[in-house]
């Protein structure tokens, strides 16, 4: 609701405040869905050495990124897109980099004086009146509180952003770009080529033979790619928790007892669903005019017209207008109290308003109101049953694994047969693995602690119980295979298709080389060539030295050859991922000294900014190497995303 006001003010913001104002903006009117409510400002999202990144910092970074994606993709943006682009990971990385830059700034002795902070705050539109005076402490606190800030937390965020801006300014003074570098950058931008080309797939030559000596040569040249690490063979008994779970029963009395003993787990916050029409106030509309307009709209709704259609027609809220005013589901603190209090006091199905908030004047259709309280037992029975089954299964399977481990010690079990003999029950199985490496996936097990324990055992050694995805395992190390190169016979089947594709590319290049000779002699054209071969004649848009060719990619050899050629000449053939290609240069843009003189200042600035970004990135990279950076476990669970296996950063 307040987003539009802030968007209108954006053009007045100073660049040094962009980050904090962007964070300030996204907190207006944005509901962070299920993630917003349970997070507290002090909760830790990550640790960076001895410092922490709070959940509040993570949330602000997430909201800023999500806002950008919503602006780019509009109504197409959804949770699947959020997960595909992994916005939570991006946000956490941004928050960690920000923390590292703050550490670097402080280590350099940089600081923000109180006077600098005050000046920056007074530069923010909305915090001063029409005459440029501060709006006052009470109004300041109310404005921040409505956007989940306290004056202290907002000023701390402001101070941090100003400190990063000062670090940026100090580092910018160290950047130097020579005249020669400026000219190289301009040439790279301005010198372009436009081509058209044909691409002949290697699959057009299915009958190409693969000579035995070519297979042997490829094996000899790439033997480093075909090395087997140390591998181990393990026998193990598995206490199968999945199998054990099938035999466990949970009674209704146990479910009721768990429900009564854990009331906090099943409390429900008050929730409402509603949609609204907002009319903002300004020079062209005062409160009385807005109320009159909304009374007229309200009468039309009560007369049977569709609320959503009128919201799309009349509402000034850009965030809900296209959804027919739909606000979704929200709690009492989902919006400012002046807005939510009338809604939670209304009956479901009622039409309330017009009433005024700091955003303007509203009419609201209250669709549902659910007061806070305990969720009914029937609603959570399946959830509790799953919890109790999981707890009991885990405990019983662990107890069984410990019992078997004690028997192994008491009975002096050391052999494979002795281990196999312990698999006496349906829930206890026996397996022997195929050879596996320390990082390999073990069939039926996966990888992780099982591999770690296996590679820590001595020959014929038997482990303590090990937790695995299906339950608990007890391992015996049967054999160790030393690292060795794979033989040609072991890898021939994998090498053959690789060499075949290369031979097909060679055949495609040879065919295009013949055609190129005809093109250069003038006895045929590229159009005729494409038609004869049954290929598409493709046009590539103009590209520079950093360019890419559709269907080919950023092949430096092809790009350089095109930029070195004159218009009307032919280039190639060149190998491509699928075969070979031949091109004709149709246009060339060359270096223009006069244009360079005019653009020199702009190019120098761009190069300085590029070097500054690279310098900042290198600082973060070096700090990441030196610091112990840890992500809080389960931080992405609220997004329906498992913690990635990759390291932070």
C-alpha cells in the first residue's frame, strides 16, 4: 500500500543510500509469507568468524531480491521460480558478503559519525516536512514501527550502509585505469561482426568408422580421467527402521496425551483473509473526496457488482490491484494496526469502510476471520501420529542396533558369516557392498557417515552402530582395493561414443572445407549450400569480442576469426558441440577514433567501476578463505528448500 508512495520518491534518493532505502521500501506492504512471523531479529542466520548474520538481515536481503524478481517477472513469479533460482541462497550469500565488507571497513579504521548519520536520515523523503524540517520523534518512530523497524535497528542499518559506501569510496581512490586499457575496452565494445552460418551436425555421418588406434590414442591421452581411487568392500547388517515402522501402532489415547502435553505446538494465531480497494490522498484528492468515491463503489458492490472487477478498475494499490484487491491470508500484525483492527473486529462476509490509514482510505471485504486458539485435535491427529511413529521408530531401531552391537562384542563376532548370522528378524538385513570410493554413492545407503566410517576401519574391523537414512548399520571391512588406473578394457565402452563423436566432427569439418573452397571460388553461395545440405541458414546478431552466437555459444576461436575478417569473406570450418560450422561475415564495425574520443570519459568510468567491483569481490573471497563461515541448520526449511550440500558463498 505504501509502495507506490516510495516508488514515486525513488528518483530523489542519493546513491549512497540506495541499499538501505531499497531495504526500507520492500518492508512496506510486503508479507514475507510463513517466514516472516516466526523469525526474530536476534535469531542467527549464519556466523562469519566471530560475528553473526541475523535473521532480520537475511530477511531484508531476501525481500530486496524477491522484489526485483517480482518486478522482472510480474504475475509469472511464483514459489517454483523462487526455488528454481534459489532466492534464499542468494539472499543469505548477500547478507554474508555484506557482513564481510563491514568487517573490512572497521579493520581499515572507517567509521560513521553521528552527524553523518543524521544528515543521511534527513535526506530520506518522508522523514522531513515540506519545509525540510525533521518530522519529529513520535512520527519517526510510528513510521518505522509500521515497517517492523525500531529507531535503533533502522539507524544501525543506515550506519552499516553508509559504512559500506565509505569503504567503496576509499577503495575507488585506489583504482587506476591506463589510457591503453580504456582503448582496449572501447575496441572490445565497438568492434563488432555480423555473420550468417550453417552448422553441419556430426550425426549426418553415422557410418564413420572408429579405428582401434583412435580409441587407444584417446585412452593414452586421457588416462588421468580414468583413475580409480582407493575403494572398499563392506559387509553390514541393517536395522531397517522403515520395515520396523510398519509393525508399530499408535493409539488414539497416545495421540490425545501428546496433544494435551504439547499445547504450544498446536496453537493457531488469529488469521483473516480479505480484499480491499485503496484510494490514496494527494493534491488532487482529499479525504472527503476519497470517502465519497469509495461510498459510491461500496454501493455498487452492495448492489451486486463484482468486488474484484471494481478493485482492478479503481484501486491505487499496485501490489493488489491486479489480483482484484486480494490481500491473501494475514495475521493481526500483517499490516498496520489501523488497517487490521477493523478487519478482525468485523464479521466474515461483511463490507467495511471507508476508513483511513496512513496509506489512504480503504473499503474492505472481509472474507474470513479465524480467532487465535488451539487447532482441533482432529485437524492435527495425522501430524501427531507421524511424530509419535517417528520418535518410536527411531528409538526402537537405535535400541536394536545397540543390542546387536553388544552381542557382537559378547560373542566375539569377527567374520562375515558371524555378522550374517545376526540378521534373524524381518527388520534386520544383511548386505555386502560392491567396491566403492570414499565419495561414492553406496547402493541402498547413499553416502555420508557410512562412507566415513568404512574408510576409518581397519581390515576385518567391525564398527559401532552408524545412523543411515533407513535406520542403523553395523559395518565390517572386508577388503581394500588400492588406487589404480582403469584398464583400456574397463573403459573402452565409455570411450567409444566420445571418439565416435569426434570422428563425426572431423567428417563434418572435411565436408565444409570442400564447400568453403567452392564458396571462395564463387561457384556456389551459402544459401545454395544450406539448401543442398538440408540445413538452416542462420543469422547471428552483431557481437563483439565478448559475444555469443545463437546455437553455437561463446566460442572464442569463432568470435576472433569473425572479428579479424572483412565483410563478404568466409570463415571456418570450426568444430562446434554438435558438429562443425562455416560462416560468412555480412557486416563489420571498425574502431572509430573520433567516436572513441567522445566516449573515452564514459568508458574510463565503466572500467573503473568494473575494477572496483572486482576489488570488492576479491576482498570478500579472501575473507571467506580465512573465516569460518557457517550457515544456520534448516534456515531454508520455511521455503520448502533443503539445505544445499555446497558450502556457503
